[in-house]
């Protein structure tokens, strides 16, 4: 009977070891997936921020141009009066 119990203990121990390995692999996979997704999101945010910065520069340049044109129109109107 001791030999049968030893075989059962070995089988349960082996099953426990396999379960622990599977859980570890699953946790490692999910951690890696989350890290990849986070890196992809961060890259997208960085790209969006760069685009917003470029758009802001273009808007600022357009605003300066509009202000200068408005100033010249005001001068022309003052000269006409």
C-alpha cells in the first residue's frame, strides 16, 4: 500500500508541477502582451503629439500672416480716409 501511495503522490506532484509551469507561461505571455500593447500605445501618442506640435506651428505661422495682412489693410483704410 505504501508503494501505491507513493505512486499517487508522484502523480499529484507531477500534476502540480505541470499546473505551475502552465500558470507561469500564461502569466509571462500576458505580461509580454501588455508590455507590447503599452509600447504601441505610447508610440501612437508620441506620433500624435508630434503631429499636434507641427499643426500648432502651422497655425501660428498662418495667424502671423493674417495679422500682418490685417495691419496692412488697416493702414490702407486709414490712408483712404
